[in-house]
C-alpha cells in the first residue's frame, strides 16, 4: 500500500474533520466513527474526496465501515480500487 | 408578564436603591413597556417593569404590597387559576383590592406560608419580600417558562428576569463560564443553575429559594416524575382520551384569561392546530392567528397553515423569513438570548414575535410542549429503532428504518444504512447507559472541542458534560420505561434550557409578547407522564392518544400529518450583505480577543462556509455556535 495515499487521506481528515487540529492522536487504525471524528454526512464528503482525488468510483455496497472506518482501511481500499481501475 | 429585578442584603437609602433598581429595570424595559415601579424596604428592594395583561388599572401596579405594607411582591408571569384561588381565599376571609392575579400571591403567602406554591397553576417567576421576617422568597414555575437569574456580589444577592439587568449593577461584570459553554455546545443548554456567565445563576424550574437569617437555600417544590415500568395508567384508551380532552380544554380555557385580546401561533403542525382549534371555540369573535413562513420551500409549512385558517375561520397573519433575515436579526437575537446556541431556530421566532406585536397583540397561545409530554420528537423514534436493531444486530433490514424517521432530510436519505446504524444505533454497545436515547445527539456535538482555544481546552481538562448530566438524573430513573427516561431528559433539560428560553421567552419578550403553553399545564404534564408508552408512541407513530383525543377538531390531513420538526436555514442563512459582519467577528483578531476558540480551526471552518461546502449538522452547528459565541462575547464580555 502506498504511503502517499495514506498521507493524503490523513491530511484530508485533519483538514476537513479536525479543522487542522494536529494535537489529536490520529492513529492509522483509530475508528473514525466510534471516536466521533466523522458522522454519516461526513462519510459522503469522504467518498467525494476519494472519487475526485484518486479517480475511482464507489458503489453503494462499498460505502461500509469495513472499507472506510480508519485511515488504514481507507488507504488500503483506495489502493485496491486504483489498482483494479488499472 | 413583565420583568422583575431586586436585591437582598443591603440597606440602601431610598434614592440610592431606586437608582440601582432603575438601572437594572432599564436593561429589561422590553419585557414591560407599559410601566415601572420600585419598592425600597429595609434590607431589600424590588423593581418591576409592567406588561399590562390581566388588570389594566393603576391599582395593579407592581411591586404590590399587602394591606399594612409588610409583604411585597414583584411578579413576572401569570397565575392562570387566580379566579379559583380568589374564591377559595375569600371564603377564608381575604379581601381583594384589584382584579389582578398578582394580588393572589400575597394573600396565598399570608395564608399558607411558603407552601402556597403548590396551589398555583401558572407561568411565573416572582420575588416576595416579607419585611417583618426579613425574608426574601424567589420562585419559578414548574416547567421553566419564565426566567429568574441571580448572583452574589459583596454579600448582596441581586436577581432579575434577565442576566443583562444584573450586569448593570456596579462591580458585576460578564465572563464566560467554560463549563457552561462546554455544556451548551455538547448538550444544547447549560445545566441549571449554571448559565453562560461565570458567577451568574438561574433558579431551576420548579424551585423556590428562601433567603433569611443571612442564609440562602433553594429546594424543588415540584418535580417531574414517571411511574415505574409496568405501573403506568392501565385504564381503557377511550377513558384516557376523554380525560385528556377535558384537561386540554381546561388548560386552554384558563390561558385565555386576560384583559387584552389573546391570539395563537399557528405553525400548521398538529400541536399548534389543536391549541388554535380549542381557543377558536372559546374566544369571542374570530381568533387571530400568526405564523412564520419561509422563502425556502424546504422549511415552509404555509400550505398546512392555510388549511387550518380555512377550517377555523381565523383572522390570520404571516411574516415571511427571507434570505438574509436570519443573519440580519442574529446579533439582536444573541443579545436577547444571552448565550451562544447551536441552531438559528430562535431567529425566525424573533421575527414572528415582532410581527405579533406590530399587529397589536401582546398575548398568544403556543402548541409548544406537546412533543415532550406526548413523545413527538424524532429522537424518541431513533431510540426505539436503536433498541429494535440491538435485538438483532446482524439484521440488514432493520437499519433501513433510520431513514424512515427523516423523510424531509435529503442528505440523510442518501446515507448508507450501515453508517446510519453505526451513528444512531449506539444501544448495542452500551445497554446500561442512562443517556442511550440521547447519544446520537451528543455524538453530533462531540466535535465541539476541536474549536476551543488552548486555554479553554486546559480549563476543561477531565470534564465531561454528559457525565454531569447523567449524574444529575433522579434515583428512580432506572425504574422507568426507556421512552419515559428519554422524555425526562428532554422535558427537564432541553425544554427549559433551550426551547422555552432561547426559542421562547427571550424571543417573545424581546418585543413584549407573552406566550402561553396549554400543553405545559402541570395537570396535563403529570397526566401524560402516567400514560403507558404505547399510548404515546406506537411503532413509529407519535402522539397516538393525543391524535385520538382531538380527531373531531381538525381536518384528517392535520390529524394524520407526519411530524415535521421546526427548522430554519443554518449556516446557509449567513451569506450576502446581511451577513457582512461574519467576516469581522470570525476574523483572527476577533477570535484571539474573545479567547474562546482556536483561530486556525475557525479560519478553516470559515473557508468551508465560503466555499458552500458545509452540509451536515456537525459543521452547521459548529458554524452557528462559533458565530453566536463571538457575538455573545462581543455584546457582553468585551463590552466596555
């Protein structure tokens, strides 16, 4: 998995959901939902970001916490999708 | 309905005492534009601003004394059962000089001492000064319709209907209370007696404070309670519906008592339609009704309002909230609320009460309170679905139900059910949590602290507002049905802390308009609390017993109407010329001066707002709370 994708996702989350607060202990495996960093509207913002930034497209069935609930999961999912898109 | 002010613990000369009370009363003159009065006693003083509603004669002026001038009262509000109380007191030998409800307070106090509060049915906050006993008594109505704030300064107690009157006392200054600010941003309202101002408190609803012998003590004289699970009212539904109708009719009837015309607010929803329909049967001539409409169709309910106007034949008048109106009114709204808020909802109601006053009325009825006592809010449904999902956590079907609650929220309809379930369905993870029903709301506000300044963060280290709320719940809470637990939290905290204050009294009294709430008659509140949950919410259908009790009064389209909560445009309302001040109050300099927030985080939020990228509750609430907190700080804390 590319560290570059992970860094871009991390930056997006810090800027967009933490409003630049770098004090927050944002571990790669931290659940975004359980720690209230993202709500169900925020998930839609995250999906838009992934589609625009990485040129991928997410189906409804893919918008699930298993794919999107931590930086690690998001980055792994985005890398898989990018690879599949060729 | 008026404004009061006073002090205890200082023996001021008449001139000095009057000057002080004049300053305090001037700050709340909007509450009582019809007159003013002062009483300077030995060791205490009372001031009053009058909104003449019950007895328009000069005899009814306040503060009002007893026959020999030893007991004095200053009252804000109304005692709706004063006619029945006068009859009872006359039989006991009391003689009355006026037609006002306030005089009843003096006689009741003389007859029953401090226990007289149990006899009152009304919306009130008042001060009684008993000069013989050197005793001051402060009391507030059961549900918290009327406000009463107080503070201590150099051994003297000062009190008033609004905090701004206290800030007129020399030496008393405004400073933010970090814990109250955190409570507002997390729970929507401070937990009484705390207010947004450090050292300024409010008397909680249903409490009485006695100050005598140099000591002050307060205690509840009434408390909201529910039956233990399984012990609810078990009578036949027909019998319960009949009694509910009779209570509702009587609660409305006594709230129409006034020497001036009484109108009604008509939103087009079930509750205000019921109140208007009942009032229209009683008032002579045709009832006057008032409504707010919205230019933005997503918030507008005028079709339902018109349906009710035609059904009842009321003389109706509406004011339209247009683009820019919310932003334009917001600084005045914050000045009257005296605290930051999470929603813009108070602003349209400020415009509506101004309209009512311009139309010549100063008393209106409202349907507020029914959602609390008959379980009308979506939050109650969220909690019920959460419990339903928790029983079968792997069900893919059940989580789709969350969408059914919010047909009017387009963004929520697009959201994946897995996320809706994860957001709303915290139940499965913490079944013993007393705040289960409110966790989704609390989760929506937890991002609050991201915006606090470093200094505020430090002051709040280790503090948890939700924990304090949970710790304040009564001992019997665990034995109540989950719906009743949720109703208790709504009725005891959010109703007085936000709905009746920020959206109610403060917006109405900004224009000298008194609002009365038949659904909050304590007889009805106690009756509704005893009902089994299935008569309030069955499946996802709210207010079952209420709909049944009034089915003959309203068109079927209103009786069967799905709940549409009152909403107003949030951050989107702050654009265009009317919102030009936003750039200034959210500038790095203003943020640094107020010291509440982190400049960098606010700059990013402001940027998101300018890009039109704010969409969900979380960001909208952040924008409104920061804008309102900055205006609040500018108005009260930074003001010279």
